[in-house]
């Protein structure tokens, strides 16, 4: 059976500043544990530069983009809240 490639037409990049590069890296590592379930219709690329966490989303539809971004932002909020409660190291 032949498969057809789905173009990832919709794209959004979010840059989220953290108080330090250490916290941005920890957030990226935590968020990167969850891999894309269907990379042919949705892709999330996570990276950091200094204290900036970058989330680059690519999806096949605008509706899917909204869903993926919303879910990812809920995860980011959970990570930030957890860091606020448990991080005791200050730079």
C-alpha cells in the first residue's frame, strides 16, 4: 500500500524566556521526553539558546496547530510551576 506524504503547511514558533539558561535547558529536556505521535501530520522542535526556550510547531492543519500549541503550553506551565516549587539552586 502506498503512503502519501502530508505537507506541514501551518507553522508557529514560540520563544519563552527563562530566568537562566540552566532552567531553559531543564525545561527543554523535560518537554522533549514526549515525542510526536504522528510526525507526518504534526512536528514539534524544541531548542534553547541562552535563557530562551524555543518551540517550533509544524502541522498539516490550522486546527491541529491550535491543539498542539495549547497542549504544549499546558506542559510548559506545569514545568514552570514545578520549577518554582522545587528549584532551590540560584545562579
